[in-house]
C-alpha cells in the first residue's frame, strides 16, 4: 500500500480493481462551523493502516485506526476528520466500495449468516480486526 500512496501528494488514488482505492493525508483536518469536510460515503469497508480518523454522522462520532475498521451499509452523509497526520507519518487508508448487489449477495450467503440479537438502527459501525490463528 505504501508504494501506491507514496509520491508526495495527498488525496484518493484509484486502483486497477475499481471498488478498491487508497488515500493519503499528511496534515490533520477537522470540521469547522463554516466549512466542514462533508461528503457522501458509499457502502464500503474502510481500514486505516496508519493514523487515526473520525467519521461524524449527526451527533455520533466513529473513531477508527489500526486495528479497527469502519463498515457502512448504505449511502450516508458524513463529516470525515483526519487526526494527528504529519508529512513524516501520513494517514493511510484503504477503502473497498460495495454496490447494492454486493450487499444483497452477502446478506443471502448462508455461510455468513450470524445470530441476530436484536435490530440495529445504524448503517455504520466500527469493528476490531482479530486475525484467526493458524
């Protein structure tokens, strides 16, 4: 990933695999009352490989960085903030976007069904990556 995002400029970078992109940010940015960094976040899985990010939806704040990931199941208007990035240690993020067809395929996959303990009102959540031992 470092090879893909190193090169001195910040911002998103597309790859030959269309749903996969990388981004680099070498300075922190936070929302302000006059110009927050609003954007529409598509259904996706985001992994911050280096650094720390906050995603704000309404009054909820989702903070993630290694070893956490952020997953969104629908289009959401968000405010994205990068915390503590520097030119020497930039924020590096990997994002995989999903289409509604991808999500439907996953929901219908019996191998991925989990026991539900109630209904969720969130379309975004932060989880922790835990590698499975060999």
